């Protein structure tokens, strides 16, 4: 239930205005109530059921002649007056001894009248009604708006139960997905949720959607729009100012002899002018007073600090309390600037530049307030905050120094400031010394929930909110996952991926599974087998794979064997998605993209890709591919069994391509380099293939002998170093996985199923709904509900497979010829002139853009680094604009500069890198082997992308195959471009040098496209959907 | 010749070689009650210790005269006094159990842990007072050490140790006394505001009674008993109020302790009355005696006499600040200072007719033990005018060396005084020519100045 919080502030004067007013006795009496509160006081305040925090202080007089104050402050639910009644009712007897000392009362009945008499509201306004408005100048702040004491208690109880249920279910079954887990919890806690007073999902103030104003402000900072919004909300400040100006203008007009309507009309513009003059005068007086201020840079008393810290960080208590007492400067302008600062902070909160409950981005404050004690210049700051004082103050200094400066700079001795808001608290160390000097130990402090941080309270509220939004979370794994994330920590990562929905191959190249095979299957003839679906046998086969948990999902691959599955457009058509893949008609509402529907073998795609007319296999006759990986040969025997099982159901093998990983032999490479040993690079057949060990984490070698996979995009949200922001390679998951935002912040189009498929026994309801307009954010708003279409593509990706045969001998021969040719010339570009072996390597490195060991030419222009591929990956954050703008090290036409030009194409364009990153491919290819498995015959190129045209086809057509790439001529990729219709005889490769470019011509291609296709790698729910009626839903916790 | 002059003359005679142990003082006799004076250390010590011969009934009767039912521990060791002593020990035991570092095997009032706790409090309070006085270094305004430090500190300590605040309202003689004081004495007027006002009130409530009880040799009559009753009854009422709301007292105060141990005394019908007497006596002892002797020590040390004795103020402060000073040596310094500054006297009543040290005494005779003179007896303290602290010296300024009336609170008092003096280091110092001024026979003014930091 959402409850407004209010602030009780009681300031009871005591003492005789002499210098001998000693607050020691009263402080000690207060201290007997405890910090944290003793049992009796804590019990009494808990019984009120409205008090979040309470503290009591004896504030000494600011100077002889003033009175000391007993201050009782509390943060309460509901109206402060009612809360004061409850406090007096429950805690009155315990407060009486203190009140007797200060005010001489000795009867319980006198407590409430005394407290009421000295209770004050808080008002941040600059202009106030004199005499009538007895509220104190100040500013209250609530860190958990809407969360009442009872709600926090109830939430904690429910969360504890939910946590226990989750732990139990996790132990019981490994097949639980986020939704099923959520469903179990929601079902079991139905009774507890029913007991809640308000079962309507609460609108939590700190939740957000992508259009939350504070997120916008974080991006834009103070634009004119925000300033305008602020001024529009400062009516309480501006209108009285204008009114003053107007009255003065009228008076001047009267003095000048004007009268009647003309006087009133004519005073308008002068009023504005006078108001501006007032503002200028205030600024001038303020500045003058700032210059007159002498900062007090004093080391805090060790004894006082010790006394304070003895009260902080109580064992088992998460929040802390602080009280600071400073004296406002005497200058009259401070009477304006202090409330002005309060007003500014209040307006900022109102217009939404700060998340509700946050001060700037500080989310650790439970409740705080500034107040000026009545009849004094004492500015008192009370705060209940999480964590240590040091971290709290550091937060203020680094995240909200302007706000702190604006308020505190009105007090004597604050570090030097400039125009109220600037400097001051920026000087962090002095600010902390000042703060500590102004602080007093807190003698009594009560926290209703001492074991909970603000974060925990927010988390609990979100968890309960999620349970109340059961329908939405049950239907949506990202929400269910976001909900489960809340049992860990918030802010949860807003790029959280639904790991268990995404097939394992997306997350990595499965280096620990070096034995692999790609098997393309054909569904064969339709076989209804008593079902409504013509390809019921395929559904049965899929259901079997699912039931046996053979298809691996998530970022943690099974240890021995991984099976992933992808469907061609034709395969999906046969399984029932014919309308979404229609080749005829006006196009579908939101189906598959035409490039996928047409397939890679379609003439239009061949034209774009420069592919040969004839392929040994393609996606037209292939319906599904199994991507099989094993850690060793023994585990690899399962490959045959899976194919055999499929065959039993009539699903036939179209092609089976054996692949594997081979470790790059750095030692041999180094030895050959040092000894100029021709055998490594001299013309020869492809060397024998030795499978890498499953424990080997090095990068693999492709058939031409180069380390492969150095430059991969780092997908935000992927585990490991992918999670870290990378300025060059970091890309959003939506660039590869459907259902997540891409680099531009939008969702890539995803095929939806918006029709009934009962006739086929298929239930689109099994599919996940399309992602909400906003993904769950750091503080997900579960209460934002709405029905959305079923998204087949969600958590899936388009997979490009291309079988590229590589003529290793031909490639080496070409290198040899070119090396010999160059060595004959007295060429100054070649650093190894005269050394055939090294020249061959140098040319090869220039063509690829890296040496064989993966080291970049950018950093190693003359010699390979002789380090592992992993080292090359670590040094892969260079930009061409800075490192090699003229292509002197890494030629413009080299393979790596083509496939990912970084900022090379437009070095002066600041967004060029982001343009390049729109065309990244998540590569998962491997060398493919001959039937014996002894020799690598080429590369089975595989790459994931969210948009085939924008990513794979673009890279292939515009960058790789283009003879005019980067302003070159007749220069397609010299390394990986396959033979095809676009091949010309005068293809060349240019190595730029200081004097004149070295042109290699002709350059032949030694890669041949044998086959391939476009496939779709579905998410878990999409696979379940395809299995249709054959799926046992109970076993998968779906019912 | 007034009472003090008579006693001084008697003391001089008693100090002569071959002088008797006791000297009759007819000038002080009243209503047929004979008065003797004792001045030599061994005689005074014997008078104070020999309770078979010399009773303390005098004090009981004087108290009964103005405050019926109220007694001091400085009185006859009767059943009620035994109850009060038990109360005190039980309360002290309860208190010590809540203090860190207290050894339950030691007498609770002398335990180092307890004294350490007292010392920490005294330091805290002294520091708080000095913080207020410190700004006067800028204005060169002088400090009245007696009122603004000694008696104030004594009151604050009494407030914390005993747990009884000064009454909010005081009878009219108190403001009148204050008015008289301000009229007579020069310098800044004293105002009854805040803690200083409370200290003055608490003190002035005790002064007439102390005059009545400890200044009377034979009988007390006239205004003084009336005044003593008028003021002291308000002090007692304040204790009654405190008992009614013990939560107001500090948790570790004697009042809280006495309330807590009350169930142990179910057989004592007038528990509150006896406990009130204990608190009342200790309030007087702390508020008046500690403040008084602290002032007197400061005055002595700041005077020429202090310099001649070899213990000028700076030297005294330095000695007490010595961090490696043994507790016994520290006590000896304070006892030695008390001895040097001592001018006190105690009265005993002869219990039965007897011959004592060759003197025929009758029941009811009064013996005035001139403790101050005994403290300067060369026979007990060679070079008696010189400062020579030694734990082995037979100090009697804080009461008899043995017997049931060995001073219970001397450890507390010595600790407070030692800490109070040590705390002044670098903060305040005697003003040049500082001289102790008195009012109603009590210290009233001693000029100090704040040291510029």
C-alpha cells in the first residue's frame, strides 16, 4: 500500500540563555534511550507502526543569549500530527525523564501538549507569510516514497518465503526456467498476497521505464528544456518576485505622477526589470558575503570523532544516522539564499531530474532533513543513510556537490564557494572535515528496520510488486528473470539477457568442445502419424530432443556434449510458419525478413554476395542443421546416434560436415621465423589436422595457418569480459539476438506469430510475447502491463553458414611468387628484403592485416609479436584514425581492415566507429575437415546476426567483395574472397609505403564457396512451439 | 575574642613542649558544657579514632534539631547508620557491576576501575567547563576559579555520581544570600542561571546546614538553625522528587543504584528515609566540600605559601598530569595538598566520664579536634610547611585513619580534585596576585585567567 511519509520535528527550547547551559545531562539522559534504541523504546516506537526513524538531540545554544533546544525528529507514515499523538501515547513515559529535565514536566499527560506546542512543519519556500507560517525553513527528503513501515515489514516477510521456495525448487528440478520458478512462488504465496491490504500492484515511485525523465536528464544534463521546466515549476519564487517588482514599479509610477489604467499597464515591464535587478542585487550581495566568509579548515577533535564513531556502524545495523549543527551566516542575503537552495533542490526533484527517492544519483538515503531551529541561526541536518559516513559523504562530494554546497555554504566557515552552487563541497577533504566538525554524536536513534538497506527495501517492494503482477511475469521470461534477479542485487543490469532461452553457441565458440560436426537434415516426406500436423514426425523428433534436454541453452555448456539446432526458411515453412515466410503476396505483418525467406541460394542473394551459380548444398533442400560439439572423440560418438534417431523418424541427412579446432603452433612459427625455415610457409598441401585439446583456451588456427577469431564483438550482457564496456568492440545484444535493443536502442524486427494455429496443433501462446516497449530496467516497473504479440524470434538469431574450401597450396604458392618478385626489387617497404621466408610472411600478414600469431600490424609492423592469440585479443582496442590513418601498417585492402574497418572509412567522423559496429558479425566458424578428419579443407564459416542484410550481406558485399573499398581500385579481399562471378584477372593488392605503394597484381583467390545457407537459431520457447502437440508440457513446468 | 581566635590560641599552647593533650577553652563554653581543644597530631588522631570515649552524637542532635529523621554517616554508629552503610555498599556494588574493569574483591569505593570511571567523568566535565572559559582568553576577562570551576565542577560531578539535580525552585533565603554576596563582593555578579545557577543553588542549600552542624561546638540557636532547616529541607525534597522519578537520574548514578537495590532491604521499613540521608550527605560532601577544598588547594598553591612550600600551581598541575604517576602517589599528592591547606576542625562529645590522657572528662564535654593544626604538627610531618607527599604519611584531613568513620568518599573526592587540577594544564592559570576571597566562611573568589591557545 502506498503511504505518504511525513516529518515530525519537535524543537523544545530549554536553558536560561547563559554560557553555562550544559546539555550534557540531557544528552546523557537521551543516550539512555539508546543508539540504536534500547528494547523498551524500540518496542514503544514499533507499536506506533508508523515510525521509520526517530532521533533525539540536545542542541546547545548557538551563543550565550540564545536557548538550547531539545530536538525530537521522526520520519513517519501519514500525517505528522497523528504520528506525534502515537509517539506520545506509546513512548511518552520513556520521553518523560528527558522532558522533565528540559521543561520540568512530571506527568505523562503533559507530554503530548508539550510536544504539540513545539512541533513544526518544514517549508523550503523563499517567500512566506510572515507570522502566520510557523513552519521551519528547511527541506525534507524521503528515500523510499510510498513505502510504509507495515508495507516494508510485509514485503520482507513475503520475500523471505519466496527465497525459501526458490531455493527448494532449484534443488528439486534443474528444468525450471524463470517463468516456471516464478509461477511456483506466486502460487504458493497466493495466501500471503491475499492478506495484503491493497493487492493492487503498487506504482513504486522509484521504478522506471525507458522514458523516465531522470534517465533523459542523465543523458542530456542541463539543456534549455530542463531549465525552462525548472523555471515553470518555480512559480512560488518567480511570481512573488514579480509582484514585488510590480508594487515597486507602481510606487515609482505614482511618484512620477502616473495614474489610472496607464499606471497599472505601464508598470508591467518595469516590474520585470526591477525583479531582475533584485535577482542581480541578491547575486551581488551573495558574492560579497561569499568572499567575506573565512573557511574553517580545522581537524575535527579526536575525542569528538571518537564519540561520534562510537555511535555509528552498530553491529547488525545497516543504516546510520548523522546530525550536523552549523550556524548560518549573519548576512541578510542568506535568509534568501538558504531557502533558495532548498527550493532549487525541491524543484529538481519535482521536475524529475532525480529518480524518486534519490538525491542526484544517491540512493542510500532513507530520510533526511535540513531545518533551521526556531528563533536561531542554527542550521541542522539530520540524515538516516546506509553504509559508512565516509561513503555517504563521498557520494555527496562526487554526485551532489552543488546541492550540498548550495545549502551548507550559507553557514559559517564552509569551504569557499562561488555563486552559491559552485566549488565548496567539491573540495572533498575539507568538506568532510567541515562536516565532521559540525557533527555531534547521536544520543538516541531508532530505525524501524535496522537490518534493511534502502536497496533491500526497494528490492523487496519490487519483488512483491512482481508477485502482484503475476499474469505479466508468468508470460514473460525477461520479466520473470528480472524478478529473479531481484533476489540478488539492484540495480539489476538493465541489459540482462534471458540466458536460459538462448542457445549455447551464441555465447561462445565452445573451445572446450573441439570435436564438432554440422549436419544438415531434410524432413523428408510429410508424416502425420495421427496428428493434425503434416510433419508430426519432425515435431516428435524435436520433442524428443527437448525432453532429453539435448539442445543446450544458456551460457554454461554441458561438459561433454553440446547440441544446438537451427532451421532454414524452408524447414520453418514445413513446420507451419508458411504465412510468416510467404514468398508471394504483399508481405506479412511482421514476419521473417525477405533475405531469410528467399534463402542464400536465391539468385538475388547470390548476386549480392558474388556467389557461384552452383553449390554442393544449400538451404533450399536443407530444413534443419544440427550443430554438434563434443569434448573428445568418445563424446563425439553421440553425433551418429542423434542422426540415426532422426533417420528412424524419416529425417534424412543431407550433408554432414566434420569440423574441429586446431591450436596454433606458436613454437614452430617462432622457430621458423628465427631460422627462416621455408617449410612453414613454402608451397605445400594443407598440413595435417590435429584436434586441439579440450583444455586448451588458445585461439584456433584456420587452414591458411592464421590464428582465427581475434576480433570478435563484445556483447553487452554476455558473461565474462563481455560484460565490461569496450569502446571499440562493445555492442548491444540486439545486434545479434532478437528481442533485445541494438546499438541504436531499438529492437530489431522479429518474426511474430499473430494467428491461431490450432489446425496444426500448435499454440502460439507457448511463444514468448514480444518484448515490452521497454526492457526491464534497473528498477523494473512490473505494474506496467499490456498484451503483446507472440514473438517467434525472441532470443533467436539468424545464422549464416558457408562452407568455404581453401586451397592452401595455391595460397602459399602465390605468396612465394610474390615474395620472390619483391625480393628481386630493391624495395624499401619490405623490411625483410632478401629473406624469402620472412617476406612471404610479411605479404601474408599484409593481406590479412595480422601476423599468423594474431598480432596486429598496427603494433607490430615488421615482426610478429610471437605471442598467443589471447594476447592479440587483449591488444585489439586500437583505432585506425589514431594508429594508422594512412594504411602504412595495415593496408586499406587487408582482410581485417575490410571486415571491421573500425573508424578507418571516415576518420574525421566521430560516429564512424558506431557505424562500423552496426555491421558486426558474431562468428562461430571452424575449419572443416576431409572425411578422414586428417586434413583441414577449408572453413565452415558461421556467423550470427540480427539482420542478414545489414550485417552479413553488407559485410560480404560492401566491404569484403567490393573492389572499390576504401577508395581502392580492383581490390576485393585478397585473403578470404571466394572464387565467383565477380573475380577479375587484374585483381590487385596494394601495400602502401613511404615513397610509393607496392602493388601486387594479379592476386588470385584461393577460396571456393561449396555450400551454405541462412538458418534461424530459435530460442527455447520457439523450439517448444515448433515441437507443437508432441511436447510434454508438464515435465517442462509449463502447466 | 571569637571562636576561631580562641581555638588558635589554644592550638599554640598545645603545641608548646610539655603541653597537655587537651586544653580547656572556657571562652567557648556555653550552658555549662565544657569545651576542650586538641591540636597535636597524635592526640587529634586518637580523639577521632577512639569512639568508645568520644562520640559523634553531636552531629546527630544538630541534624535532628533542624531535619528530624535525617542523619549523616558522620554520626553515631547506630543501627540506622549500619543500614545506611549497607545501602551504600549494596548500591556501590550494583553500580560497580555495570562498570568495566572493576575488581569485585576490592572495597567498591576504592576500586581502581570505579575511580577510573570517576576520573573519566571528571575529565569530561572539567573539559566541558574549560571549553566555556577558554574564549575569555580573547577578552582577557578573568575567571572566578571558585565559582566557575571548583564549585561548578563539584556540582556537575555530584549530579552525575549521585543523580540528584538541583531543585528548580529554591527558598527565598538562597536568592537573598546570592544578592548579599553580589552586594558585598566585587567583580562580576553571580547569576542563578543554567548549570552555574544550579551549582550555586545546590551549594547555598547546604551552606547553612553545614554551618549549623559542623560549626557548632556546644549548641546552635537563633537564625542559623532556622535557616538551615529552611534551605536543607528543599534539598531533601529534591531528593524525594528524584526518588519519585528515578528514570531522570543517570543509569549509573547512586540514586539509580539505591532504587535498584531496594528489594534487598525488604526488612528496612524506612528505606527511602535512610537512602535519602545517604544521598543528602553525599550531595553536601561533593557539592560543598570538594568544591571548597579544590578552591583552597588552588588558592594555597597559587599563593606565596604554595611557592614557599615548594608546590606552586604549575608544578602541582605538572605533577598531577604525569601519565606514569602511580595512583597511590597521586593520592598522596592530593592528601599532602589537603594537609597543607587544611584549617578544619571536628567536634566530639565525651561519651562517659573518664580520665583521658591525664584530663578528667565529664560526659557531655566537647572536644574540638583541630585537624588543621594537627596536619601541621612537626612531630607527625617533619618540615610541615613543605610539600612532601608520601603515601606513608599519617594524613587525617579526610578523617580518622581507622574505625567506623573512615571517610567513605575520600577516593572519589581525591580523584575529582586531581583530575580537576590536571585538566587546567594549558587552559587556565592563576591570575597574578590571585587571592582567595571568602563568603560565609567558604571560598568565594579566586582569580584565574584563560591561556591563549
